[in-house]
C-alpha cells in the first residue's frame, strides 16, 4: 500500500512538472505541390508584452517586422522580442527538413521551447513570410491571442492554430510585383518601396488585385528550383501550428496514466 502510494506521489509530481515544462511547436505547410512556401518560422513565448504588429499602421513602427516580411530574416524580430520582454521571453526559429530551411508544400518543422517560468511566459507568438512574394507575412497581431499556460503555469493545450489565406498580411513596405524583386523568386527585377499601412491580404476591394498578384507567380520558380502553380484562396487552409508537451513531458504523462491504471489492492 505504501509502495503504491509512493509511486503515485512521484507520478503526480512528475505530471505537474511536465505540465510546466518544455513544449513542442510544429509548423505545417498544408498546401499541395506547386503551392507557396513559408520561410523558417519565428516563434516565442512571453508575458504578453511583445506585439509584433498592428494592422492599419506603418511597418516602420514595428522593429524587426520588415526584415522578416521582405526577406524572411528572423534575427531582427528576435532582437525586438528580447528588448520588449526584457530578455525574459524565450524564442527560436523552426525550419523545414527537406534540403533547405524553408517550409515547402507538404513539409513541416518542429522546435522544442523551454518557457522557463510558465506562469510568466504564458503567451505564444509566431511570424513567417510567404514566399515567393514581396512582403506577405503571417503573424499574430494580438499578443494575448494564444494563451499556452494559465496563470498558475499549467499547460492549456494541446493548442492548434489554423492559418488560412485570409490570415496573410501585406506589410505595405514593398510594391507587390512578381517581377519586381519578389523574395525567393527566380523572376528577378528590382523592388520598389511602397510605404503604406499593414493590411490583411484579400481584404475588401483588394481581393481581385491580390488574386491576380498570386496568379502572376504561376509558371515561375523559386530560387531553389520549385515551380509555383497553385495560388491559394482566402478560405483555403494553408498552414497549421500545433503546440503540445515536448516528448519527454508527454512520456511522463503517459507513464503516470499507466501506473495509476495498474494500481492494485493490497
């Protein structure tokens, strides 16, 4: 009886620790062959103090956003994240696994994050560029939108974040032109500064021009040689982020269930 109670105590302690432990973030590109790519995705957990962007404002007001939206560079947004969170937030970049770091159609990438004090670093943020494009990106503009841990530091997941075509944003910093310096495109050309506010792609009157912009990439190839021939639509599910306990934590949870299930009368 005492032995069983001791094992249960250890399991309960381990289960509580795992709920406050590392998380595994996976980013999937759900488009089929010929679709668009995501750049290596920046992800982070924080106390709610990091806001990556607000729609209707100029991108110049958001440190690190334009390098990501125009070139897929996660370094500046990581630096902005560290400054906003006082170095307490935890972030990283996840990549694909098929020959290059971008996340191509059908590919996924995963990253393990240790949130540290999960009662503080409770909220999740992400950002990635759509390629090829001039300055299209996806990110959560609301820093409190995805609460991974509750106020006591307990894991709220599993968490799923679906990314649709209508989730994409136009950074407004570069004119949309498939032959005007679009990043990761083999089309070439020279980019032109735009300097208008950040907006939702496919929004309102821009719907047809935005469709035409994506369609103008059809038949062209990326710098890594893949052919683009499947533009996405506003209601199309193009990506997904999932957040679960890291494998070691999940194993502890599973062991706890197993041992509790095998409890015997003595």
